[in-house]
C-alpha cells in the first residue's frame, strides 16, 4: 500500500529541513538564509510530509498578478516516483493564491527528463530555451522554458 503523505504550507520551523532536502535534490545548495529570504519576499511554498512529519518534498513559487513561476521543486530521492511532485503541483494550482493565475512558467535543465516529463504530464508545453543558462559542475547547461496556460 502507498504510504500516505500530507501537503501543507511551509512554516518557519521547516526552514532547516528544507535546506537539507534542497541539498539532497540539487548540486547547488540553497542555505537557510537564501530560503528564508525567498519566503520573506513573496515566494510561497508547500511541503509534503510523511506519517512521521518528515519533509519529503517541497515546491516554491512566485506569483505576480496573473503569472506564476515555479522557483524550485524537489522530492527526497527515496520518496520519488510516488506522485509527491505531481500532487504538490496540483495542490499549488488549486490554492487560493493561484486563483488569478493564467500562465505558469518553469525552467528546467535540458537533461532533466524527470522534470520535463513531470511538467508535460501537468500540461506544460515547451516554449523556448536558454543556451548555457545553468552552470553545473563547471559546465554550461541549456535551460528549457516550459509554460502552462490555464
Ligand atoms: C523531478 C522530481 C521533482 C519528480 O518528483 P516525483 O515525486 O518523483 O514525481 P512524481 O512521482 O510526482 O511523478 C509525476 C510524473 O513525473 C514524471 N516523472 C517523475 N519522475 C520521473 C523519472 N525519473 N523519469 C521519467 N519521468 C518521471 C512521470 O510522468 C510521472 O508520472 P507517472 O508516474 O504517471 O509516470 C524529482 O525527480 C526530483 O526531486 N528531482 C531532483 C530535483 C529536480 O530535478 N527538480 C526539478 C527541477 S526543475
């Protein structure tokens, strides 16, 4: 049986666990200071927790009027492929903060098949690319820009 998980808004007490989770998901760490700074400046976010209240996933988004941008999304490696990211995205889209949103944007590394497939499943379409947008382990990596029109 699938383990249950719960999605709720990020709280101050989550910042430390969130920084740890972020570093398990991305090569470029965001420390607690950076995460707090985002949340203090209009970024909203949700975490997915398991039965033990362990944070297993997060999504961060910036909403400005009728547009929104996914700043980051990640799931603990051992909790992936159980629908957490998809559910967090659907939770975000259904949230009252998104009621006026008509377009949602995301940038994803060109090689990131899991990310691209996730967004495609949610209805995002590829709308462009940015050459050498990311620097990962000393290499320039293209970004794919994807858009969901609501
Ligand atoms: C991308 C990521 C957030 C997906 O999280 P997840 O909880 O495993 O995703 P879900 O289980 O909700 O998957 C939803 C859909 O995404 C796609 N998907 C997810 N992981 C995939 C993988 N490894 N390969 C191919 N498709 C994948 C599938 O379409 C899947 O639907 P399906 O299960 O019906 O096939 C996760 O792999 C992750 O944290 N990666 C590292 C951080 C990252 O790359 N974030 C995105 C940067 S833009």
